[in-house]
């Protein structure tokens, strides 16, 4: 991390999320005596957590499950920021590459993800 102040924001957001029930799968704390913060994956998160709704600017990714494309779009749009979102699915990512053309997210075909399978795709923005 470039500054102690930014590292403190990441640590605060992560601590708050864990206190609210989030699970850290990997990473989660700085290397003692440094500003090195390993890549961190967090699950069991929701939109009441600042780690989900605010810009973290750190090596942290949150993973959320959804039941439908509509729910995924609703979750992706539930932010005052233009944060990125990705959809991982077992089928061809291109069938999910629908939308208005706003470059707010991407679809990834899990079968090809290890082989440059990331396909840029917009998240359809809700009207209103």
C-alpha cells in the first residue's frame, strides 16, 4: 500500500466487515512492520458493509452470491460509486454480455478463465 492512511482504511473496512459476519478466505492482514497487505478475498458480505459499498483502493475482493441475473444487476447498481463488478458463471460468458454499453463490469467464463477467457461486458444499468 502506498500510504499508511490508505492502509488504515482497508484495515478498518475489513475489521468492520468481519465484525458484521464476513469471512476472510485468504489474506486479511498486513505483513507486520510494513505496508504490505496481501491479496484478500472476503465472502459472506452484504450491502450494509462499507467494504462492499465504498471504494477500498486496496488488494481486496468481495464475493457475493446471487440467484438471478436481475438480482446480480440490482446488487451491482446498489452503490453511489461506479465500482466494477464481475460475473462468474459455468456457461459461455458471451450469453451474459448484454446491456446498455456502460462499461461497469465483465463476464468471465469459468471454463476459459485460466486461458485469457475474460470478456469485457457491460452490466445493464437500471433506469431511474
